[in-house]
């Protein structure tokens, strides 16, 4: 993959399982907050799955779309684009009533500086959406940050483990979850909380951050020495298929990769590819933010794109000077300050 077009085409190929499942989903699918890192490829994947299934179903992408080119790109792909500020009540009430909602709206970076906006976006808005679309199925994106740090040998937090959010961002995301829980119980709305941790493609993500550090010859901080990642194409596919698994009371699902990954080992793999030396600072701690996705994989299977695949693809992307996004994960953050 040498350019964004090829990357999108690769990520947006629907599996036979997705094609089969999307044919079982009654009605159109509307994606709220579709202008972020994952939304555009999720919408394109959905369109491709619908076309392959031979059924008629509209995919609607809702976002402010501050970059007009993003809206034009989606529209050209056959996606219905709606420009809306979801915190604007008039815009929210003007949205069409659709039976399937993928909720991707949220705020992470800058959360410590403007806490009121963080809580409005991450906890107030979910309540308005859940109440307005109380007759819909809702897959609501959340995060593994709602869990506490766990022992690196634990295999990661399971869905029924106690939560323990660190910092304003994580606390507000738990607030989002609890607001969706409340309205699911109140209105009998089928909802699935999609705890993602961390999705990547070649343009952003933990592996890209490590690769750039190693390639530049800088030392990598390994204080937080372990993490999970999952291929964005897999996460998008699972999100769409989860529309068939929404429940009331809410269902919770961890979505991440199979392995607990060592940052140090990944850095050494990149160093070998780049012909450089991996340098490190800090001392590895015995805890990290880790999730266990056994439930997800028992339902949807394992990701076809492995960690080794992602390392090779990321290295190739950097060597070919592929475009990147300025959206760091801050996976090394241990105090929850985003």
C-alpha cells in the first residue's frame, strides 16, 4: 500500500461474514460522528458490504465535516452526508429517524483544559441521542480507558471486571456508558457499548508512533511497556456486525487484538527493518491499560491482519513517506491527562 487510496481500498473490503450479517440488519444505518479517524472507512466498508449483499440500504454519515473534502469524498462513494453539529439541538432534532445508529462522537484531546466541553460531548450528548433515537439499535463507541491499569500478565480486563477510570477523559467516557445504560433501561433501547483499545491504520496509532520514534533515532519511553492494538478494518467490521448484538440492558464488548504487545520488542522489530538502533528510556512498569477481547473473537473470529503484518505495513508506509495524521494515542499516559 503506497497511498491513501490503496489503504482505504484494503481496509474497506467486506468479509463474507459481514456481507451476510449486513443483509440481516433491517433498515438504514446512520453513523454519528463519522468525520473522525475511523468513521470514513467504516462508512465505506458498510457501503461495500451493502453492494455485495445485493440489498437496498442507505449509509448516512453525520458530522460537522469541517474539511469539505472529507464530505465530498464520502458523497462520491455513495454515502449520504449530513453536516450537523450534534451539540446543536436544532441540528440534532433535524436528523432523520433511522433504525440503526453507530455512535462515534466523542472528545479526547484537550479534555483536561476544557472539562465542561468534555463532559457535554462525552456524557450529555449521549443522553440526547439515546432519548431521541430510543427506538433504534445503537452501537456506542467507548474505550478501554474505563478500566484501571492491570498486571501485564493478567491477559487484560474482561467486560464484567470492575471499572476504574483514570483522569477526566476516562471518567467522562464512563459517564457516557452510564448515560446509555440509563436510557437503555428506561426506554428498552437495545444498545451495545463498544470498548475499543487501540485501533490503528498506517496513518496513526501506537505502532506508527513507535516506528517514527525508532526511525528518527530517538529513545522510546517504555515506562508503559505493554499495550493492545487491533487493525482498524477489523474494528470497523465488528462495529457494523454488532448491530445484530445490541441488547437491553446494554451489552458490553471489548474490541482489541489478541496479544499483549511489548513496546520494546516492537521497537526492536522496527529497528531491524530501518537498519537503526532501538534506544529506550524509563523502566517498564508491571501494569498497563489492557483489555481482553475473548468475547469479541468468539463471536466474530480473530483479526486476519496480525501484529507482524501491521508492523511490516507501518514500516513500508513510513519508508514510502505515506501521509500521516496528527492524532497521537498518548498510550504511554499513566495519569489520564489528555
